[in-house]
């Protein structure tokens, strides 16, 4: 195999890995969202004290939003890195 074929294979492998990682992050976001929604429902049905229930739901909601933002930022960084590498390789 020559250098050009090696670069092409490496590029394909990197793109596959980035794509696979992005899918994994998307799945993680979905699963976390489902879990946190279930938690909120359990809090709603289990905790009788209104003030405690509302505060607990607020904490779960804030955590959920922070987690979603963090995972989206990681996903966006992967996309940007993938696009940057792809653009750089096209220039070669």
C-alpha cells in the first residue's frame, strides 16, 4: 500500500469513528432524557411535600439541561473537528 492509500484508509477510519461516536452521544442524550423524565414522573407521584417535590424537580430539570448542553457541545465539537479534517484533506 502506498502513502496515498494509507491516508485514504486512515481518513475513512477516522470518519467512521467520529460518526460512531456522534451516534453514541446522540443515543446517550436520548437515554438520559428518558431516564430523567421517568425520574421527574416518579418524583411527582412519590413526594407528597409540595415544596420538596418542586425543589427536587427543579434540581433534576437543571441537571438535565446541563447534561444535554454538555453532550450537544461535545457532539458539535466532533462535527467541527470532522469537517475541519475533511476540509484540510480536500485541500491537499
